[in-house]
C-alpha cells in the first residue's frame, strides 16, 4: 500500500483537491457564466472616448477575465 493511500483506499491528494472553498468558487464561477450568457443582446458601451456596440455577454466576459487576471497577479505577488 502506498504511503499516500489511507485504509479506505482514497489518496490524500484527492481528499485535499475537493475543499469547501473550491466548491464555492466553482459554484460562483458557474453562476457568473450563467449570468453572462443570459445577457446576449447588443448594447452601447463607452470606452473612455469611443462608443462601441457589442453583445453584453462579451463585455461582461471581458470584464470578468480582466478581474480574474488582476486577482491572480496580486495573489501571486503576495506569496
């Protein structure tokens, strides 16, 4: 039996992979993506000076990705 295997046959890495915090983050990501893809109509968005027309889901997805990248960058710098 491997040292990483418990008596029940599950590995320690598997039990550590599914944590309550990760489940909550996954649930929030699914809710955010559902919200984004439910808003599909075109809208006018002002980007400082120019005004563009694009689907609202594109603007929401881009904003979410920019926020995730900023969060990942600052968490990486923190550690």
